[in-house]
C-alpha cells in the first residue's frame, strides 16, 4: 500500500512544523508535478471506465426482454449466447499461441544478435520496421502476397511442392501470420533490451568456472531474463488479444476468427447497443487480466532481483 | 560475427586473453580461431529470420507492385505500370486532409503526453510518497488493458459529451495509452541519471523548475526523443481507439484505409487501397528512419552496456 513511512521512535509530539513532518513522509510541493497526470488518469480512464461498468447494468429493453434477467441481462446474454461466449475461446486460440511463439522465437534471435557484427544495426532496423507497417498494411499485403493468386502460392506451385494453392488468408492462419509479423519485432526489441541489461561479467564468471552454454542459459540468463520474458509475454499477448482489424480483414470475421474485440465493436458500431458493447469490452479486460495474473504468478516463482542496468 | 553465448569448452581456468570469442562446437580450438561452419542453432536462427524477411518483403513488395500495376490478375507481374492509382486515391479519399489530420493528432499527442508524463515519471522514479504503488498501477493499467476494453466506454462518454467524430476526441483517446507509455519509457532514463547532480544543483540554490530546465532537461533529451518516437509510431498506427471516435472529417490514415477496405459493397478497388497503404508505410518509415538516427531501439528499456567481449 502506502510507502513505508519513516517511523518515529515514539509517538511524542513533534516540534517540527507541519510542513516539515509532511515532507518527512514524502509529501511536499513537488508532488504537484503529479497533478496533470492524475487529472488525466481520472478524467480519461477512471471516469469512463466506471461509467462503462455502470452502463453494463442498464441493459437495453430488447436485451431485457430476450434474456429476462433485469439489470443482469447483459451478463446473462454474454454467458448464454453462444455467438458471443464462443468468441472467448476463439480469441484465446489466436492470442495465446501467437504470444508464446513471439516470445520463444525472439530469445534465440536476440541471443544471436547480441554481439557486434557487420550490419547489425541494419538488421535491427529491418527487424523493427514492421512495427511501422501497422495491421492494415500487413493485412492488405498478406491478402495480395499469400492469397490464392499471390507470389507465395505461385512459387510453391511452380516448384511442385503443392498442387493446389494453399488457403492462407481469410482464415485462422491469415490472422496468425499478421499477428506474428506485427508482434515478433516488438517482442524481439523488448527481449534484446532486457538481454543487454544483463551484466556480461556474470556470464563471463560462470564461463570461467566451466559452465557450458546450456548451464549458463538455464542458471544465469533465464532467471535474470524471466521478469523481462514475463513482461514481454504480457505485452505481446495484449497486442494479440485485442486483434480487431486483422481479424476482420485477413480472417474469417464471422467464423474462425470471431474475436471478442469484433463482437464488442459490432455491438458498439453496428447495433448501437452501448451497454452490451461495454459489457463485452469489460469482460474482455477481465479475461485478459486472468491471463496476466497467471503469468505474474509464474514470474513470482522465479528469481527476483536487479539485473543490473535497468533498475 | 561472434556468438559467445554458445559454448566454448576450452579447459576452464585457462587464462583467456580478450580474444575474439568462439562459436559453439569449438571443442578444442586455439584462441582466436573461428569455426568455418556455423553451428546448427545458428543456422536455425538465421533460417527463421530469413523466413520472416521473405514474408515481410513479399508483403511490402506485393503491395507496392499492386499499387503500380494495371491490370494484375494471375501473372507474376502486372502487364503495365502506372501511377494512376495514386492520383486516383489522392482525389478520391482527400488524402491531403487525412494526412493533415494524422500529423496534427500525432504532434499534439506527443507534446501533451510528454508534458504530462515526464514530471510524473520523475516523481515515480525518484521519490517515495503515500499511495505510490496504487498510482503507479493506475498509470500502468491502460497499457495492460486491451484498447477496446477502455475504448468503448471512453467513446461512449465522448459521444455523450457531444465530442463524437471531432478532432478533440481523437486526440483525447490517443492520449490514454500514450501518457503511460511516456511514463514507462522515461522511468529508466531518469533512474540512470545520478541523483547527486540534482542534489548539487539544489544545494547551489536551484529550485525545482531550474533543476528541470537546466539539469534534467538536457540529460533527458535522448529519453524524451525515444518516448516521442514511440508515441508517434503508436499514434499514427493506432487503429482501435481512433476508429471508435473518428468520423469522415477526422479519420487518420489507418482508419481511412480500413474504411476503404471494408466499405459496403466489397470495398474500393484493391489498387486504390494499396496505394494508400504505400503512402502510409512510406510516411512511417521516413519518420522511423529519421528517429533511429537519434535513438537506438535497444536503449528504450535499458541503456546498453556494450558487452566487454565485443
């Protein structure tokens, strides 16, 4: 909770001025610098959020009639309507494997690119560039490149690897590709930053003592990297979890990739049912928080401490 | 290139000069000698990176070719090349307006989020005060939550206040993830500044404002640049939140492309969309390449302590 206050020896009446006593606890005028950020957080985050939660208990008349549960109608609809409820599973089926893949694939790449070599900066820049592509361009590119007439299928057919063009877009895989392309560079960037925060002398010491590369990885790098891995997993998971344009553009929006974000937007923009939209949105947040909590629990079992450099 | 992470099992205890490190598999090799054949793990990594680049370059090039081709059906390359699609898209979607909106939103969001975020990051990095952890959590929440989760209630509030489809609403919703992002990026940058410098300035009689403008400001320029770049990239690329509140007059580039792709009746001609997408990518890449001249991407989480073995 609050920061550990400075404990005075006895509860005697302090002779210091009130201002001084407050300053001892860390309260003084420089805290005013926090005010803009707090005002921002309250006005643009807390207020809308609580308003949205309130809204979920004011279901539209149509919802109340259909599900007949009074103020709980939106929630009943969420859990009972398979069209909405199944989207949780569909979202997870996309987001979890993609986030896991992005993190696991970044580790070896970050390792190999850790040391100096010719063209390292270029390669790093190239790996980072896809962040700028954005989901929409990735979607458009995938539709053209990996579509039935696209270069990828054309090449595979011509070298005789396949007879029929593969269906790589407008289904589950299209969304997976688009998420990996936008998520992997992000994961790579974060993991290589965390990796560079690990003091190389620790590894050097282990090497001096005769530890093999696996031992060094298992006993030194992994524990030190674990917090970074957890953070990276969470952030890429958040990115993949809230897919929405790519699920519509390269996915099968009413079938395999009917993700929660699409359902929420459908209620918001197409049905204009703001209470139901808020309900889905908030349930989305809850589902995601559960996953994050699990990751943090895992992380709490790992070594906790400074990895040098990054505090 | 060297990969010291992999094993080199020269006998422990041998006094190693700072020789170029060796690759995995160098079971017994004289110091300074490199393997000619890379280890399987190295090949595996490079194959993965290559596959990634094939996809990436394929995606990019096919969009560019598509935006220049006329017509392109089932051949390797289009029959003719033309720039008609660009002029077509420029007129049809009012690209000047869209790019103007995008840049305005991005710049305002950067300035506001730096002004709000940096002082807060300073306090969170340096000071202890009551409720610090709750406040930190509050600033982190918007980054951890899916944008839709807070975006939909936020957009509902915006429409209730009559701000729907206005530029103000677009800027405000984009601030929500940007400010926490600035705080998160700036905190490590501030932590690594030696506090004794600030203390010295204070002892010499500088007040808080002077400490900020004379001491911290110049030292934080790389951090602020890094944060601004990230916010810029995120704001220009932010689809979900902008889409919820923007209207025809206030669409940013991404949202305009999405609308063109999903417009009722099967969307616009694919090539028009492609040419818009190319404009978008070129804009972003120019921004990023300029930015990367000033900021190294790996400095974002921690300042790189260059490995001694390099």
